C-alpha cells in the first residue's frame, strides 16, 4: 500500500482530482519470512506495529487522470521507494483536514482511492476502478 499526499491543480467533472502533483509518499512494505510463502497480515493499521514496516519520501510527480487510469506528465520515472530509506514501525503520515491523498493498494482491479477529510471531519473515499476484469 502506498499513500500519496497530493496538491490538486484541477478537479474533474466528477468532483475528484484530475491533475495533481504528488509531494510526499509513504509506503507499507510487508515482511515476508525467508523460505516460506508470503503471509499477508489480516489488517494494516497506521499507528500500531505489525508484520510490516513503512518508508517515506519527499517527491515531485505530476499526474493526469484519463478515464480509468493515470499518467505521469512531468516525465519523471518512479525510483525504487525502499532503497536507502529508514524503516519506520508505524505510518508516518498524519492525515490533515481538507488535504487530498491518493492511495494505491496493489490490486489490479483498482487504480487507486482518492481520500480526503472534509471540514466536518468526515472521511471521504472515492474508489477509482482500473477496468481490469477479476477473471
């Protein structure tokens, strides 16, 4: 799972970010035991230690959503996020009100999830399907 803190440049007709810049990334990496099949955790929490760890990085990637997918528009390629970064036991992000986030979960059926906490403190999540069939 990766959580991106984004600065929105424009909103699309659906009320969701259409063009935006990713400024900060936090990624959750699951610990896989050596010599055994991967065992994903039952759940991942932001404030508790688990069989996973977090990394964070400041970045500048610009995206444009086109239909069911997003395209990078500033020509930068993503770097491997885990190289040389400190391993953190809990999620380093503190979610801010009226701040947009984009969450990717590693599911081929989901492009990502837009997330924002509104003025009233309500969590709002907007799933962006990828169009990939589950079959």
